[in-house]
């Protein structure tokens, strides 16, 4: 069992490196979005998103931590929001703000 976890982590990390390099080297700039892996853990990324002009969030900067699962990309990451925000897709439980979107839900195997 341990070797399956190691292989899965290796494939996940390889994919995350590929994703990060693609993000870093894109020719189309990501305006208002910054995402970088934690320097001590490739499975944890820090994300900042600037609120879009002309919206209620236009002056906000929203900090999140995205944690990837060992079997990424087969399982979606979990996202915790650290900036206080009242929004239908932000669920608060035990003072933790979890971003809930259909794209972040595990796929069913039926």
C-alpha cells in the first residue's frame, strides 16, 4: 500500500510542477491572480485574487490556500479562504471558510 501512495504522490507532484511552469510561463498574463506553491510543500499553494473592477469586490484582495490531494489531478484540491467574505460559495464551519464549487467536488464513479 505504501508504494501506491508514493507513486501517486510522485505523479501528483510531477503534474503540479508541470501546472506551475505552465502558469508561470504563460504568454497571456493573469491579471489580478497570483498562485505559487509553498516553498516547503508543493501540495500547498498560496493564491491571491484581486477583486474585479466594477464589482462589489473591486478593492479586495482575497487570500486562499489550495491544498492538493495525493491523487491530484484525479481528485480536486481543497480551498480555504482567509479573507472574510460573505458569499454563497463560501461555507463557514468552525471559523474555517471553505470555497465550495461543483468543480471542487470529487467526481462520482457511476
